[in-house]
């Protein structure tokens, strides 16, 4: 489901009008309407503000496809030639990619390290700005198994 559909659904579930949401996120009612019709799409940072205003996890608004992905960097395993990580005994680890986890060791100590290394690739692959890629990863990483409970 596209953000336009999820946003309208969540807003209505919460009993919030377009006008009320607009006031909470400092935009016009028309901007909210354009997001809900798909004419425009809110930025990642605006989506975070909308999620806060509606008291829902930002990942619900983004409604990303639920496909297997590295539980450290979030890269989907459907990416061509995406290598799986390996445990110390050499067996494949289906939860992590080789770039994040190899030979039983994690390559990154912090979420900031992952973002610094991966955001440029995400920006290039998706056509978003580096700032948007960094912001998106800051939202995504805390939802992954390896980082749950830590702050980006």
C-alpha cells in the first residue's frame, strides 16, 4: 500500500481531520490532501513528524514490503548477488549480509557506522538525496533485530 493510502487510513483511524493534521505538522490542509491523493509525497523527515503527530511508528506510514533483509543494514536479500553472512564456523547466516556480518563478526559497531557506509549506496540506488537516505536509515535501523532498542 502506498503512503497516500496508509496516511489517509491512519489519519481516519485516529479521528484526525486533514486540517488538524496540517496544524500539527505545520503545513496547509491542501498539502495533506496532496499527500493523500498521491499528487506529492512527504519527505522522510516530514513522514517522521506525521508519525509523531498521529502517534504511530513511522515504519507503518512507510509500509515497506516485508521481504527478507539484512537485520543489520536493512538491504533486501532480493538485491542481485546479495551475499549472506557467515558464522564463525563458516556456515551461512540467513539474517545478515556478508558486508555486515562475516566469519561470526559484525563489521559495524554502531548504527552511525552502518549509515555512513551504506547511505551513499542507498541514495545512488534509489535516486534520493544523501540526506534523505541518511534520514531513512535512521528510521529503519532501530527496527532491525541487530539494533532494536538502540538509538540512531
